[in-house]
């Protein structure tokens, strides 16, 4: 069964308070060398049947209308490789 992943992130110009909170906590926890943190969302969609271009277009529409807020968020849709088990 194919899996499609939708990664949703705030647009770069939008303030990310959760990312800033994590960034501020890192040095206090002893982690150095991280200059920025952005927090986002990941959706994994299991697709019945074959993953066609039409199906990917439909998932793009789902991401645009339900999974993200296009005013403040960008998203990226990609298919994960299918693992073959023997």
C-alpha cells in the first residue's frame, strides 16, 4: 500500500513561537550549534490501490484545503518508497 507524506511548515516570514521555545531550551539542556528551529506537522496518508498522478493531484488538493492553511503555511507532498518484504 503506497504511503504519501505531507509536510506542513509555517512560511519563513511567519513567527514560530514553538520553534523559538525549542531553540531557547537547547543551550539550557547542553546542546550547542543549532542556529534556528522551525516546528511543523507531518501527515502520512496510506493510499488504496496504485499511486497515480491523478491520486497525487487529489492529495495535493487535500493538503491545500484541509491539512494546511495556505495563508501562513507551505506544504510539500511526496511519496515514500514502497518497502518490499519477502
